């Protein structure tokens, strides 16, 4: 499966959790009383996100997007006679 690149250029503001998640004893679900953990704000540029956080007094950490390294692949590699792991079929 290949992942697309849609919505990878936007900047996202997420709030840090203020309380740890708890495990529900009956169902085993995790829950939190922190409503801000559900809020995600999306910005077009890094400057917009920084300006919003500073204007509203939100402490922030900035994480730049890491570009993945493309590994060249060949379909013929699947059928090499000296494969280390045999193909499943």
C-alpha cells in the first residue's frame, strides 16, 4: 500500500495532554477527562501557527516534517534466485 501526500504541507497545532489517560475497568477502553486533547488546529504556514500560539499564550514545540528517503525498488528483485528470504508463493 502506498500513502499519498495529501494534507502533508499543513501545520498542525495539538495540545499537550494535561492528565494521563485512564483504563476503564469494565470495557478496557482508555479515556481522558482532558477535552483539549481532541482539539487539532490546522494552519497553512508555519508563521500562522506560531503567531496563533503566541497570541493565545500557548507554549509550543515546533517539529519540522522529515522527508522520507525514497528507496529505489525493482519488480525483478522479487524473483531473484539468491533471495535471503524465499517469497511466500
